[in-house]
C-alpha cells in the first residue's frame, strides 16, 4: 500500500485491515521516473482546458511509451477512450500543439496509410517541479497472522531493518526535466540540373520491369519539369520518385500485338509448292465463275430481243392473217382472226 509519509508523522491513511503500524519499519520505495511522468505532471499543473487535459492523459496512458513517443492513434480511437466527439478531440489536439505540450507529424507511406504521430513536449522556459516533501513510500507489515491475499513472494519481500530510535530517511525522487528532441528533416526543392541517379534507375527497373530504361529516363525528365514548375519541396525526394514511377503508364508503342484466338485448330503451314497449287485452283474457279456469268448475260439479252453483239433491239416478224404458223412442237388449230366491230345501240322509237 503506497501512502504519503514524513519522517516525524504517521501516514494520513491506514487501511482497516492493518492490525498494527510502526513508522520505524517503513521502507523507502523508489519508483522509476520517466519523461512521460514529468510531462503528465506539467500538463496537470498547466491552465489547459479540461477537455485538452483529458485527451493528453488518454494519449499518455493508452499509447505513449516511457519517453513520450511512439504514439500514433486515430481520432476515432482517442474519441472512444475519452468519450468525446471526433471534432472535440481534433480541437483539443490543435490547442495542445499550439500551447507547446504536443508535437505531431505525418507518419506512414501512402496517402491511405498516413497517420499522425504524437510526441510529448514542453513549452519553452517551463520547468517541471516535483513535490519531494512527501515522497511515496511502501509499507510492509509482518504480522503473526498474515493475510493470504497480501502476502508477497519471497523474492519481492524486503528484509526489515532492525529497529532504531532514529526515523527512517527517505530519498527524494528526481524526475527527468528534459524531453528527447525530435530531429525533423528539412524540406528542400529539386535542383534545376537534377538527373536520375543510377541506384534510383536500378530500383525503378525492379519496381517496373515492364518499362525500358529509355522510358524511365523520359519519365525522370517529366518528373523534374513537373516539380520545378510547381516549386515542390519535400524531405524525401527518393520516396516521391518511387511514387511517380509506380503510376507511370506503359507507352502505347510498346504494347504487344494481341494474340489471335482460333475457334478451331490453326491452319497448317504450307510448303511453297502446295501454296502455288492452291492459288492456281482458286484462279481456275474464278475463271469458271466468270464464264458462267457471261453465258447467263447473253441468254438474258436474247430473251429480251437484244442482239448480244450490237446491243440493239431486234423486232420480231408480224404474222399475216392468210398465213399463220403454229409454234413448233405444239399442235394448235389454225384460227383466222375476226375483225371486231364497235357495238351501236338501236334507235329509240316513240309510241
């Protein structure tokens, strides 16, 4: 049980299950101080709003390591831990950064994987003070009837010192007042005479084996012109080049022709003699088709009374009434045409 104690007074709180208490048998306990504990003490003594303090304590308890870093939770995780809304958590973090109690930067590669990384810091000129007048101590009681739930293992039980008339001395706890500094790379622009390094070219060929070295060099020139025109500044140009070459498209001229898809088996490979024989047979079939078409044309002209040679129409002979001939191959009786007279109505008589 950790209680507050002074050399000349008794603890301010004694548990009810403790049968007896001897101040001379109090052993000092030195907890391991850390930068995070000093930062928590500074946040507690600051005049920050309650919501900001709750968010900072949630960060330190839930995610920070003893040095106050390695902390990159999402806003949703902090909101679930503190019970605040996502907007309230974002405002509290902004206030903490402006006050100088927190430093943050983007961490992670890729736009979808980038997250805020947080580091505990202290404002300039602020000193962290610890109350060493009442340092924490641990009380170990050795009763004849020990409680099973309160009995410590042998390796953790300290051997009690012999009783002495002098009170026990307690060493003060010193907390580290310095917070580890974070080294942030400065952003620089791309030089105007920039060329693609050899190791970057090798890495690009491994990343995009479908691109030729000439295509990669052309893409590097476009990369230089694009960022020079925009005045881009970044801390890691190699990472920006890797992102650029990953999105590079394959030129259309390097596309391979599509592989033909045969519904049946592909045609066999012919020798020159076989190919010539097939071409001659196809030519003969075309000539025969032309001859048949010419015969059909001549027959059609004759049927319409047109001379195929001159292209003039030939009038058939008119049959005479005294001499009629039946068509050959048919037995039709000869008939004499009778001239038809127009019908005239008889005159009307009046009674």
